[in-house]
């Protein structure tokens, strides 16, 4: 009888704890900021919520994740940064990022444009175009508040 009580208690604990842990909301994009620094340009993605994972790829062309159409961003080199899980809308479908989805960056030395290329099924992708295709890049996370920082060398 004691074993049955322990087993039932363990099962109840799983059903009580697991939904609470998996109810974490998807981080949402709230702003995209840009800045020029000595030796590099910076693009910052401001997020509400937990840290997402990020995946970085140098690509020949940026594409819209839905229909797969090319996304026009000026530059000779392109960087694609995908965040997962992340979104630019809340659970009700309302946008959390209301800025431009594709914009030039004339105040920056190397980065020529930024585009939000995907916001689908908790995958959020931002693409950057830059003039010097041989530029270095680094991507990292900061907390309080959550930010994804993308640096592109000059």
C-alpha cells in the first residue's frame, strides 16, 4: 500500500510540475537598435522573456522564410541570425515589434540594412547586409533585459 501511495504521489507531482515548467512563454522581439562603434557596427535585438538559442549563417542571399522569396537588402555580404524559440508577436498574434521589417542603416559604417525575414513557429530570423563581404562578425546574448547583440567588423 505504501508503494502505491508513493507511486501516485510521484505521478501527481509530474502532472503538477511539468505543465508549469513547459508553460514558459516564447521570447518576443520588442525593438531593433543599431549603433556605430570604433571598429565595428552593432545591431541589437531587444527581447522580452528568456534567452533564446541563436544560429548564425553567412549567406549569399536573404530569403523570406514563408514563400521563399529573396529579400532585398543592400550589401556585398549577408548574415542571417535565427533565434529559437522567439517571435515578433504574442500568443494572440499581436505584433510585439512594430518597427520596420526592412530598413537601411545610413548612420553605420559597414552594415547597409537590416531585415526581419522570418517570424514563424517560434523561429525569428533577422538578416543583415554589409558592404565589406570579408568582415568579421560576432553574436552574443546579454541579460536584464534579454538582448541578442550582433557586431559586424569594419
